[in-house]
C-alpha cells in the first residue's frame, strides 16, 4: 500500500496562502526570505521519496503554469517534478497537461483506491481543501508542516473547519538555521484506517 504525505508551508498563525508570492495575495511571498539549502534538501528528499503528486485544482493550475518551463527550473528536482505522474482533484478540469490525470468520482474514495491499489507514495503540496478532506477521512499518513517565523494576520489558514479534531503523533522535528520549524506528524496509532 502506498503512503500519502502532505507538505505544507504555514506561518506561525496558520496561514498557508501564497507562500511564494505568485498568487498575488496581499501577504504573498512570505517564505522567500527564509529559504535556504537546508530546507531545499528536506524538500528534495521528500520529493524523491515520492512516486507521484496528488494535487488540488488551484495548486495544479499554478504548478502546471510554471514548472514545465526548463528555462527557469533546472536540475534533478525540476526533472522529477516535470516527469512524475500527477493526480488532480477537480470537479471542473478535464483537459490536463504535465503528466496529470483527473481524479474521477468521489475524491476520498478514489484517493483511498489509488493509495491502496497503486502502491505509489503520493505527495501533496499546498492543496488545502484536499489536505483537509483527506485528513478528515483518515487518508493522510504524514503531515509535514514547515512553520515559518512570521505572523501574517491575514490570508487563508490551512485548517478552517471547526470540530474537525484529528489526533496526530509527532514523528520528527528539524529547525533550519533561518528559523523554519519543520514538524513531521503521522497518523496516531489506532486512528482511522481506510
């Protein structure tokens, strides 16, 4: 059975919106001053431990518009991003590029089937709605929060649903020299299985 890992950039106050500054949000680009080789290595290791990306529509559209551009993105990380399969949760997109396949039908059921039957390790970047859905259904195996030392005071938070309590177990903590706290959580033992 495959594993599903979500890797999320969040501010201290839980905002995930526009970390790189490409979405035009008022508070966008807040991760850029803290990016360094340590964080790049952690992200590279995570990507190379994955067989495919699992993305929500908004993240897919943003990535598909920028990643295939070899003029700006080069090297093994870009090669892996561009060539690996992508599964996209969308009710509206049907015509996809960049090695992408739409998830048909019920997203939770189809993701559970994909996880079970494909044996692939699936990596999620961004895709807040998808992460919340999969967490609610007990489908996330690991949640990596990269917590940046900044309070934004505005923007979309990662977790937005009241009453959506989920138990997690700490699996590891790393702190970069730039002050980014990388916290890995996994499903708590005895948590929901699907």
